[in-house]
């Protein structure tokens, strides 16, 4: 029997790092301001420059490269999927022919487009990984209510859902062990494995919906939708360094897009 698979959503970066200490709303807003302009273009220069900036500031968030690589593993799988999909189904196969695999022609244009898409995925997702690796979920919910003036029902509900995510792995393992104890095993049959996976996923979904309903009723019973101002155990202060972080993120993103335009790389996604 293998070890249990669990999901950890607690901050695991160095909390004393200069940018890790910033307000959660400031870090989240900076990530959005920095990555949103990257959606406007499909050129490879903009995400490559953004990735270079993100890796340069990584030590200031206290995130180790090994931690970043572990958290970015799903992105590597996505990149592999994009590579295979583009090689098989890309419509634009302009550029020089590199090699052919039967009817599939791999050209420089296909590889350029594929590389740009993969770079965009990493450049857009990396700030979010860094933010959640350096932010306590409770602090984020408190900051959303206190600094961003988000409704308490939304912020605390999102926090509760975020905290319950690790339970999904435990429940999946419990369901699998319970079915194995009853003699339900797919063996080596791939069709049976798919059927067993689907039924386990459906049972997990039903359990999550029931828990969500109970959680919503409990929150309403505690007055989260009463409209009465609530007190906070931990105050979240938005200071001048937090505003400077937002400003720096916006200016850096604007500088990257401007450089892309001036160098002739800019390729708008619309038009």
C-alpha cells in the first residue's frame, strides 16, 4: 500500500523575504497587473521577457527553485499536451520544413507558435504559484474583506472551500480503499479501470456537494449574510510598499509590451 497523497495549500516559502511580507491583496493585484497584458499578444518575446523578470524577483519572495519546479509540475504536463496538439493539428505550417512524420510536417512556424503558447502558460501561471506559495489563505481572505472591500460571505466562503481542497485527496483514497475492501477492483482491464475511476469521481463529487450545502447553511446560521459589520481577529494593513509593488508590476508589464512593439515582435491576439 503506497503512501497517502495529500495536497498542501499552506505557504511554504520564506516568510521573512521582502516581497513575501507584502499584503496579500497587493501580491494578488500585482500578479494580475503583470500577467493580464500578456494575454493581448501571441508573440514569444513578451512571455519570455516576463518569465525572465519573474525568475529574477523569485528570491525576493523566498521561493526556492525546487519548490517552484514541484508546484509547476502540472504546467509541464500542459506544455507537453500543447506541443503534441500543435504538432498534430496546427493549421499554420508556414516557415522552413524541419522534418516530416508521414503526413505531419513540422516547420519553424509551428515550433515558433508552440513555443510562444508554452511560454505564455508559464509566464501567466508562475505569478499565481508564487503568490499562493507565500500567502496564508486566512490572511488572503481577511485582506480581501478589509482592503479590497469584498463581501465577507464571498471571501470566507472561498477560504472555506480552499481549506477543504486537501480533503479531496483523503476522500479519494478512502473511497478507493472502501471499494477494494468490498472486492471492487478493476485489475488490468483498462475499460474497467475507466469505469471505476468515473464512479469514484462521481461519488467524490456528490460528497463535495453535500459538504458544500452543509457549509453554506452553517455560514448563514452564523450571520455571514446579515449585512452587519464584522470584526477581524487579524488586521491587514495596506501600506506604501504594497502600493509600490502594484505600481512596479504595472510599469514592468507596460515596459515589456512597449519593448515588444518597438522591436517588432508584438502580434495582437485580435486582428
